[in-house]
């Protein structure tokens, strides 16, 4: 069996292969409710054979959203809307994780088709909150109070409970791409002088405490994942570094996080000159090497051979594929065929592959 199609376990969860659908916002929800588009978007990649489906970033509160069109998991209506999507994905033999998230100072934005500009109150906008009153893109947030920090942690805990009730197999905390947790741990944004700012330990505190509190309310066998920006891609003394990420991941591992996906950036544009296949692989590999943490890798993974080589050489445990999954929902089936593996195909579609011999 090729490495890409070897099953692996996260706690008590067995995943049939090493291919994951990366979270990608669809900006098509109403009142935080996932709908038919989300069923088809996520469901088709499960039909296509991905072992792990990760939802788009899912807000833990109304003001945790980036736009008015993001999905959420802060109330029972959203919980119930997720249930049939979760069930359909699982019926295809895939596992599904919800990516819980708070946009922080990147919130209150218009739809991408309207330029992602700040929303005014008359159009449903709100005052964004962040680690500090540091400008992020178009937004000028206010610094969170200590009470507001504790409220955010409670929101994550309640959303995690809702995720368990909805039947999700795993939870991922989104601590990357310039969103709230990243706004706290990066000195580019965090200018606080209290217990949640200044030192490294203080800047990672909200993430570590949220991990601890979420872990305490979900089943012991349920995997807890975290996506981080392993680097800020900012040549500044205040930029978050790979060395910082290694220190953070060691602490997250001690607090029972099971897998880290190592992405990057979120506050500045990445230099196009470095964007090429596997351009972020070294981040995951170095974190894995120095911490022993299981890792997922992202960044222009587009071919079966490329994906298989990453797993075969033990650079990462899973490949988390985004845009290639948009182009090709059946990436996993096609990858199996290309690599000489017997693909797992829903019986309803098997007649289309009856000419193949394995």
C-alpha cells in the first residue's frame, strides 16, 4: 500500500488515508447556518475519497465572524443544521472535523464580492475586538478587556460542546492566518502589558487556556487539532518565527493537542517569489522533528506523487489540500488510481470504474 493511503489514528479516531480537505470559507451562510451549498461542498469531497473533511472556519459567536456570511456553531439552530452534513460525510467513510474560530480584529467585513471592506452599523457591522488596538488591514479594532477574553474562551467551550452534540469526529482550533489567537501570540499585533501580553508565555496564554478548557469538555477519544501560522512572513523583530512555533507546539502537545497544521502568514502579503509547491512543508517538518507532534502540511500540494512523497518520507502525517480540491473534488479517487491503489468508490459510481483492474 502506498504511504498516502495507509490509515492512521488520532486518539480513537481511525482515518482511512492521509488526505484532508483544507478549510476554505464559502461565504454562503445565512445567520451562521450551513446550508445546501455546504452539504454539497463538503459531501462531494467525502464522495471523492478524502479521509478527513475539515469544515471552513466556523465562528464561536455572532461577533466572531469575519463576514455576515460565515458559518457558526454558537446556537442550537446551527447545531441542527450541521447534523445532516456530518452524517452524510460519515456515511461516505470519511471523518469530519469542525474548525472553530474567532476572527477578532479581522471581523465585521463585507462579502468578498464587495471587497471585504469594513461593515458599517447600518449594514450589520460591529466594533471588532483584538489583543490590542492595532490596525489590521482595513480594520481598527479595540483591545479586549479581561472579561471579554474570558467570554471568548467560554464561547469556544460552548461551541465545542455543540460540535460533540452535532456528531463531529474531531475539533480543530483555528489559531492562524491573522485571526484572534494569532493576534494574541504575534507581537506584530499584541501590544498588551497585562497577563495576556508582553512575554511569550503571556501572548500564548489565551490559546493555551482555550485548549485546556476545550479538552476538558470533549470526549477523551476525540482528537483536538490546531492550525497555526508557523511564521508571520514579516522580516521584523516582532514577527512570529519558526522557533516560536516550536516552543508553542511543545506546550500544546503537553496540553493534549493531537495534531498541528503548520500554515503561515495572515498580517502581510506573502512574497509571490516563494510561493511554489511544498513552500510551507519545511515548517511542518521542522515542527515534527523538534517536538514529536503529528503534523499536517499545506501549500500548493497538487499532485498524487507529490502528496505521497510527503507521507512516504515522513515529513508529515497528513496532506491538507485546499485549491486542488476545489478544482478536483475527486482528488483522492484519482490519486489512488494514479498510484496503483484500488480506489474506494461509492457503489453508485462503481460502474464508471469497472474497466480498471487492481
